[in-house]
């Protein structure tokens, strides 16, 4: 059972801190892989930490599960946390996320979208991101552009 589901058995919908990781995957054209979820929002591959995992473990596992791709040589962009990362999701669960955001160009394998988690995956230029990309993920990509540059 995923750790956050285990916690929810005891705390219900009350606020909890949930650590996780997200990866900005870049192709040779410097495009970012975005994930369209079933709720219509766009985001980036990533997810929540399970017991015993490091942030980097989470990043690699979630990318593999959601995209079928293998990533290596992850570079930590930043960790995003605090009151700006409070969410109340559709089912009433409240959370504060603590998200380690990585980026990499070291991507191998064939894209194989996990249809349970995603409607589709598509690469976009960093300056032409899809409508519906949530503010949280747009902020991660903006920080990437700020720190690394959109041409790198």
C-alpha cells in the first residue's frame, strides 16, 4: 500500500506533509515532456515518496511507472515547499507538498504512457507550454528557465 494511503486510514482528510519528486525531462530539441492527466490538467511526471525511498529513487520510479522511460544523471533543480504548496484535492484530502524537482536529458527507452495515470504525454518547447499546465508545474519549469536557461 502506498504510504500516503496508509496515513489516510488514520488521519482521514486532515492536512499532512507529503514528500515527492518531479522530473523535467528534456529531449534533444530542448522540449519538456508534459503529462495530460484525466482531469484535463497538464503536469510533469512524478509522484509521492514511499517508505525507505530517497527523493531521487522516487523520481526514477515515478518516471518509469508513468512513461516507461528510464532516467539517469538527475540534477536537483530545487525543493519546493511551504504554504504556497498547500492543496485540498477533490476528495477533500488536505496536504502540504514538499517536492524535489530534478531535470535530465539522460532519457532512455520508448515512451509508454500509463493510461491509468495519464491521458497522454507530449513534448513542448519550454516557451510554448500547454494550456492547462497547473501553476505548480509552470513554476517548476519557470525556475528551470531561471536557473539553467531555456536554451540549455
